[in-house]
C-alpha cells in the first residue's frame, strides 16, 4: 500500500470515530505505574477484565515499592481472572523490583529502559510511552492492530515488531499515536476477528481483504 492510501484510511477512520483530545487508553489508569501494570496484565484478555480488578490491585499495591514486596500467591489471587496469572504475577513483581532497584521507583520514559523490564515488549512500552508521557516512539501492535494491518494490506508480516516497522514506514510520525486507537475502535466495532462487517465499512475501497473476497466473488459470478 502507498502512503496516500494509508493517509486516506486514517482520514476515514477519524471521520468515523473521531479522536480523543489527549492520548486515550482503553485501560483506566491514573499514573505511569498503573498503565504499565495494567498493560502487562492485558495480554490475552480484555481491557474490561483488567479494569475490573484495578481497584483491588492498586489499593493493595499502590506503588512499585509495595508491588515489589508482594507475596506472589496473594497477587495471583487478585489477578487470577486475567488469565496466565502465574506468569503475569512473576512479571509484575520482577518489573516492580527493577523499577525500585534501577529507576528509583519511577517508570522510565524511554523505549530501551522499558523493554528491559520483565514482561515488557515493544507493544507495552509503546502504550506506556504514548499514554503516560505523550511520547510517540513507535506504534503499539496488539491483536486488533495486527489483524487490521494485515487485512487492509498495510503489511504482509505476522510478527508484531515487523508489522510495527511497516506501519511506521507508511504513516508519518505525527500520526503514530492515533493509529493504535483508531484501529482498535474499528476492530471492535466493524472489522471484528470472527466476521468483519465489510458491507458497513468505510474502508472497502482501500482494503485488500475486501478486494480479494468480494471482487473475486464478482469475477467468478
Ligand atoms: S472492508 Fe472488511 S476486512 Fe476491510 S477493513 Fe472493512 S471490515 Fe475490515
């Protein structure tokens, strides 16, 4: 896909969903520590599920220092409903310890430091940088962004880091912060995983999947 078509996709998605006035997360957070923890927890589960345990979690462990000292089985009980709770509890405690030991108890504001934390990859780091600090270092590629980027023809890659490389090449940096939000909105409301609702989609003329599915049908008919 060329840059002009990518820009058209963005324009149509902004018309459809609008843009939040400030970087907007689907996770409910109040500070960088909370968005870091909630994003680690959000792997393989829904934001709604993660939001549902946030009050319990942060009333018990309001700071990295408290989370660093957490009893692992107590923490597992609180986060159990988010799935993969053994691994997630381990990552959370180890990351909190790293924040205390290496970053004076603060969430770092750069990609290299963030991805050095246990359980933190580029997706989580991009979300923290964008939502907590307003820094556009890259584009967070979650399950919606991955699926839509492939369907639309913005990438042929499967690996999230490679998809991100394709996206940052085709969209100007000033738009990076919007991509994740807009593709998630579209992935939730129209281009859903099981059955994309192409007939009501504003991107049909720009979408590879649509071309391949429906124009092939037309040709065969
Ligand atoms: S045309 Fe269909 S596959 Fe393409 S973005 Fe729209 S809903 Fe998704």
